[in-house]
């Protein structure tokens, strides 16, 4: 019986080793982190998004399916969860799941305000806090720049009063980069969030350099182009240099490209699948590509 158990445990360990990448079997190793420039506080390079994947309704079946996803996230050093009142039931689902998972004390809670008007914004943020069941959010972001100057006043007040810790602003899909650049020039955001990945490198020309210059943390959203990147590489072998940066699968290669940009603080891939979460969290460990290999990764991807 004992022999059988240790054999099964060995298999489970091997599964983790394969998903995390060569030589990265030890999930207890410290994850890779980057500092938030405005304070120096360090957060892991890989967080998790919740759009669509957690908008499942908070029924028992959905919670039972998603609990292992979130447990795998915390088990492998995850901290930052990104959500929004725009994501349907995702905030409710997160709030239901958090008390059920171990390691939730490490949570770095990030959501958004997404509504016109300061009074409605205040009400929405309080509703989000209650849905998550957290005493306060670590990061409150203005979703898609909606009514951003109005919300900014409220967020500054909340930060002064200790009701949130960081202020951010978001966009995605390459939209409104000019407006975001202007907002970043004149505003002291702690975080900015936009799309960056092998499929969309537009941020490299202006957004990422400005974020570095203005000392803003960067959250890269849609690192897999909503999952489309996996279709693009389906049936294609990993390049042989992937092992040299501890990538055992395409997910880790996509994510390591994103988080190895020096101005990126973290990426927030979304998944509803615990095996995918295990792969994604593997990018939080091991070696990262240098500038030369990053160029090679982009060339390789463009050639696929
Ligand atoms: N304006 C904004 O503020 C804004 C806009 C867009 C997104 N975001 C944030 O960014 C997060 C990420 O973006 P996203 O959700 O649009 O897309 P994404 O993270 O680029 O892709 C998610 C998709 O990839 C699949 N996937 C994940 N890991 C995988 C793996 N290892 N192997 C194969 N497939 C995998 C998932 O399917 P499975 O469930 O089957 O794994 C899911 O369909 C969002 O959830 C949200 O939190 C913010």
C-alpha cells in the first residue's frame, strides 16, 4: 500500500516536473519576481486573469472545476489575481473560491472600476470588495480608461486613506495607445496594463519605454491573444533553444518572452484548466531569455 502510494506520488511529482520544465521539479523554489517601481515591493512575474475563464456563474459545478485552478496558482507562487466588474460573475467566483484554497494569504488583489461617474464608481468598488471578501484591494485600475480623470480623484483619496494600495489604468487589444501615453505623461499611476505578447509587440516602441521612464509597473494582458497563439503553433515542435530558458511547452515560451522585457512587471494569462495553470506557472521559474534570444524568439514566431 505504502509502496503504491509513493509510486503514485512519484508520478504526480514527475507530472509537475514535466509541466514546469527541465530541471524545475521543485515547485517550492522561489518564483521570479520584479519590483513595483513606486514602492520596491516585489511581485511574481506570473499572475492570473479572470475574464471569461472565471465568468462561469458561482454554481457548485463551476466552483468545483475552478478550485484546483486557483489552488495550483497559489501552490506555485502565484499572488496577483486580476478581475473587473466587467467580467460578469468572475468577482463573485473569486470571492467564493478564495476561502477554499490554501495559500490565499499571499493574494495581491487587483480589480477595476468600470462605470461613468464618481458616485457610481465608489459604489461599484465597494460592491467588488464585498464580492471578493477582502478588506481592501491592493490595486484598483481604471478599466479601459473609462471616465479616468473623474475616478482618479477618488482613487487618490482612497489611496491616501489606505483603502487601496496602488492605482492603475488599463487598455487592451492595442486600443487607445495615444490616449494612454498622454495620460501616463501627466499622471503618477503606480501600474499600467495593456496587451503585450509575441503576437502584438506594438507596446515596445512607446508604452514600455515610457512606463520604465515614469517608473510605472506594467501588467501585460492577453499574453496568449485569448488562446489564439496555441492554434498558431499547433503541431509545431518547440525550438531547440527553448530548453536553454527552461521552457517545456509553448505556454512557457510565450510567457517568458513577455516577462523578460525589462519594463514588464507581470503577465496575467487566464485559464480554466488546472493543467494549463501548471504550465503557465512554470514560466515563473528558471532562466529568462536575454535581449539577443528575445530577438530570436520574435523572428521565430513571425516565421511560423
Ligand atoms: N482592458 C483590460 O483591462 C483587459 C482586457 C483584456 C484582458 N484583460 C485581463 O487579461 C487577462 C488575460 O487575457 P485573456 O483572458 O483575454 O487572454 P489570454 O490570457 O491571452 O488567453 C486565455 C486563453 O488561453 C487559454 N490557455 C491558457 N493557458 C493555456 C495553456 N497553458 N495551454 C493552452 N491554452 C491555454 C485559455 O483556455 P483554457 O481555459 O482552456 O486554459 C483561454 O482561453 C484577462 O483574463 C483579464 O484579466 C484585461
